[in-house]
């Protein structure tokens, strides 16, 4: 269940076991132990976007620094906005939708057009928590139609004269600039966004932020000195970008079929999220913690735990190569039990 002051991605999740499981160490690889080239191609960097460049330009610089063919960021920031810009690399870009649609948190400086009583400002800001109506601003990349977005929390941090500093957690696609405008209208004085910084994006926070220079330095340490340690520190496995999703852990024998596009059947499940709901976007993982695919849940947790057959999830985006795991086991004694 959601808690006040938290994004949906911060809700604690637990796994429940459906059956025993075995994994063969000869196949697949724990994400943090991937060979460095594969580690980069299946990685994500949490870039601290500076003021000035567009999000697209920052992603292009990340590509150039690391020499990868593709890179996708988790939601655009305007050139004047700073903060978190998680950027997925190479094969990891298939997981971009799961991160882009996750909740975000911002620290915003709202400039009111005249001073207002602090008590009134706080009261009006509180009224903007929950579902709100928004029409995207004129300068936006989406169609300007009325839509609903959820503000998970809005906390006024400080008020000094006509300047209001607040923290807001919101649904993806919320325009903070428009939120500031609407708060000003509700106060009857007008207002506009003066400064904005993104501080959370799904499972990513400022604790793991790196600069473009950090990334460049780490890459040079590796290419010039053969030292992988710093590069492995600034790049995180792509699994960290989907850690906020409900998950299902699969048997090794089910992995290759899913890699081929098959739906996941109940017998292939060893454990799952305790609060899985039908229709959820979920992650399908191996016993080693590797992301195999994004999928749509076709059953809830209770139904899966009771079932002995049936389709539990429909594959949507596959992130693992066919043949990484065999189609089935022949020598169980070679396997390792988890």
C-alpha cells in the first residue's frame, strides 16, 4: 500500500515462494559479475544533468563517452532544469518505458507575483495533493488536452517573501511549470516556476548521481589502465532501473522460452511479488537476478499461488538473448539450489 510522502516506486515489496528452485552456474551471469563490455551494454548511468543542454544532448554525450550505439533517458528535462537523468545503455534501452513511466520527485522554487500570508500559501499547496487536472503548457512535446495527473505529495519547505520552496512527488508526465502557474492562480496573485531540480526518478535518487566528467574519467581509467572498478561503480546493472516493478522469479528451464517470446506459464514460477495485480507491468527475472523481459501480469498473486497451470504473464519486451539458458535440464546434480 502507498504511504504518505512516498512515490509508488518507494513502496516496499516482498517476494513469496511458490516452489523450490535450482539454477545452473554454467548459464547466465549475476548482473554485477557480467564481463565489462556486456556490463556496459546492459547498464544504466544516473547522470546529474547540468543547466543548459537538453536531455537528448546529454544522452548523446553518454553514447559518445562509452562508445555505445544507443542510449535512452528516463524522461526529458528542460534545458534550464537540473538533476536526475537516468540513462540506459545499449540493450538496456528496452527497459526505458518502465523507468520513464515511473514517479518523479522535484525540488521547485516558485515565485509568487506578490507576497501572500505563509499560512494561506501552505493551505493552498496542500490542496494540490492527489489527482489534479492539467493542460500541458504551450511549449510542450505533447498534445494540449485536459488530463489527470497524480501529485503523491507536495511539501512546502520554506517561504521567504514571495519565494516558495517546495518538494513534490508526482506521476510521470506532470508539468511542474504548469503546477506553479495553477498554484499562483489559486492564491489569486499569480506565480511562475523560477528554479527546478529533479531529485528522484523511479528507484533512482541523488545518492547515486554522477557527472559526465565522472563517467569520462572512469572510462579513461579502464581504457588506459585496465582498471574496471570505477567504471563498475558509476555504471549500474540495468536491473536497478526496474527494481521498483513487481517481479516474478522464473525457473531456469522457463527462461529460454520467454526469450523466444513465449508467455510465462505458472509451472515456470518459483517466487513472485506478494501484491501482484492482473494487468501490472512486471519484470521477469532469473534466479541469478537477471532481467529476462518486461511483461503484463495475467493473474494476481493469490491466483498464481493456487494455480498449477495457466498463463501467468504475457511477454512485452525481451532483454535477454535467446540461448543464454538451455531449454531444460539433463543433469540435476550439477545444479546449485537457492
